C-alpha cells in the first residue's frame, strides 16, 4: 500500500510540472526608443514673460518585466518599458515609454499631478502620430501632442509638445501660460 501511495505521489508531482515557456515578447520599437533622450542633459526654456527655466533630463532606463499568464503560471510574457526622470522648473516627473506604442509624461509640483500621454491606436510606432501645430503664433513641426488625462484631479498642465530630436519642446499650462525650449 505504501508503494502505491509513493508512486501516486511521485506521478502527481511529475505530471503537475510545466516548462514555464515564454508565450509573448512585447518590445519597444527601435525607432520609438529614440524618443527618450539618450544622455543626461540640462535644457533651457523661457516662459511667456522671457523668464528662463532650467530642465534636467536624466539618463533613460530600459528594462524587461516578466508576467505569469494563467492560474498555473506555466507560461509568461515579457514586456519592455523605458523611463527617464525629469525636473522642469518646480516640477519633478518621469517620461515613460511602453511597447503599445505609448508615451506618457507625469509631472508633479507637490500640489498638482499631471498625466499627459499619447497612444498610437494602430499598433505602429509613434512616428505615425507626429503633427504640425501652431500655438500662440509659434510653429512646431513633427511633434507628438500629449494631452492631459487627469482632468478629474488637481492638474495645471494642459498640453505638452514633444519631439524625437529635442524631447519636450513646449508646455502649455491650463491658465494659458507656457514654457518654450530655447536650445
């Protein structure tokens, strides 16, 4: 009887094991990775009154995250993310890049939390979402227009214009004031 119980136990243990195979790999498109400035930099902006504001962009970080799929977790998916910390005037935040393609900027000044994002619904790279736009007589070409997505909470940034070559080009605040990149 003990032998039968032993064999049933061993059989049960061996038959319940799985290989833990990767079922999907979701990486950021190589052309989208260029949206994070690939070096630490200090950038100058001016506001509508000509006052200079300094912004710091820190080195970006790219990482892979594995997530188990299913109740038995015999498979997993791997997803790539990119983040870059930024300080713009009194704001601290993060630029986040996802494989969807999806770019989000979170800026916080201790009072308001601003979440601005753009997501390309066609599952192609972010370059397909570039626009030309005129704000207060200033022309911006080939920029992503990130809209505020947190209008239920306390927020004060309405729009950010973001380019692949320069990062944040323009910040439009809810009260119609703004910061414009000068370098």
